[in-house]
C-alpha cells in the first residue's frame, strides 16, 4: 500500500525493538526521528495518530538521549494538546509518563504529590482505570517520601484492591508482569531513598525477576542496585564477591548509557565509579569521582542525586576519619533533600552515629 501513517508507527516500534542493546541507542533514536519527519510530510494527518507518534517517540525513544527535564516539559505540552483535541486515551498515557519522569528527575515531592492527585482525578473522570492503577502504584511511594501514609488514588481505580499489597497479590494471581514490574520498581525506589538497602536489594531481585527488557526504569533500577551492591560488598565480607559482581555489572551498563546522554547519566556514572573505587580501597580515585559526581549532578539539575552524592561522600570521609569534612558534606546532603521535599532525613550515616 506504500508509505502511510501506520508506517511511522512501525518505524517507531522498530526502533524500540532494538533498545535492549545499549549500543543501539543512537541507531534507535535515528529511526525514531525518521518516523517523526516522515509523518510531518502527510497532508491532513489524523490528529490521534499525531499524538500517538509523539507519545511513542518521547516516552520510548527520545527519553534515552534527550535531557529528562526537557522530556517532562514535552509531556506537559503534549498533554494539553491531547486534551484540547479530545484524545483521552493518549492524554492519560502521557499523564502517567509525566509523573514517572518527574519522579525520577527529582521534582519537588510535595508539588509532585499534588500533580499525582490531580492526574488521578482526571483519569477517574475519563474512566481510564487501567492506567490509573499504574499511577496509584507510582504515587504510593512518592506520597510516603513526602510524609504521607500512602496513595489515596487506589479507591478511585474501580478495582478489587484498596492498597498496594492487594494490587500486587492481584497482579501475581493474574500474571500481570507489567504491573508486578511497576510495583517492585517503586518499592525499590522507596527503599533506596529511605536508606533501607537490605530491603532495597530484595526488591531489586524481585524487579529483575519479572523483566528481561531494557526500559528507562531499568536504568534507574540498575543505578540503585549497583550503589546498594557496593555498600553490601563493603559491609558483608562473606558476600563481597557476589555483590561486587552486581556493582560492576551496573557500572558497565551505566558506562554504555552515558555515552549516549551525558546530561542524563554522567553524574550517575561518576557516583558508581566513586563507590567502586571506595570498595576497592582506592581512596584518591574515589575522592575525585565523588567530587565530579557532585558537580555533574548540580550542573545537570538532578538536585536529589546531588544530595545523594554528598551523602555518600560524607560516609566515605567518615570512614577515613575526617569527621569535620564528613559533617560538612552531610549538611549539604540535608539541604538538597530538603529542597527535594523529603519528609525526613532518614540516615544510617556513620557521622550521625558518631
């Protein structure tokens, strides 16, 4: 039938299909841009198809290379366009991605909590219950980090569950792997930022047990799992070899992703390298990487990860016996976390213990 609007969707899906190999990211991005350019040549294209092409590109392809904050702004703009045209299905899908990416980018938790509630109510009004379930799962842990008991969106989902545990039981019983993946990832996210690394490592194992594909959340899952693995390698000598292997795999993956987007992944790479050198007792190299990670996080506007860099650098300095410098970095971490909106500076820092 020749080239048509469906051809553009096919090109997008083709690019996504190759994303499991980080070496293909630039190639995938190229074909995604080709799909966008091809679609712009059609006269009077279907408006729903326009929204679908844009959503697929930015959520599945562009997000790997383009600055995550810019992707969030694009989602916001595209959402308004979909609402004006009456495309409820795409607009609600965009809302989920908008909330997820803002969560990962470190948007202020209190403002994000309000955004989740507003988005959930809009979804309920449009009877988009399936996507609302995913939104409630994401909101559960954002709300907890912001100081609330959990998400109030579950009661809007029109489903046989009123909380996350009931949702997980439902997902397992019905073999809903995407839903299980989302629940495990957010449990991992919450445990990591709450400094409950033992529980976080369990959720990491659960997360990777239900997914074998590469997605944007898997990048962050590897980042968190790698940092928790290096921590365990230092503190659990009998398991050091196993955890060091996990940390090194995380580091290897991040090196590949950072070649495609310095903006999104450079600070994460530096921090993983710092923790690796710390674990290997390479103090000079570790100190240099911690400082680079802090600078990169600040420059690329990942404020919550800047706080994380300060926090881990503080623990490193404390281990070296420099309590004054450790306390200085810990206070910087506190300020970053407060700007993020973290309800409580939960910490097991050696500086606090001393």
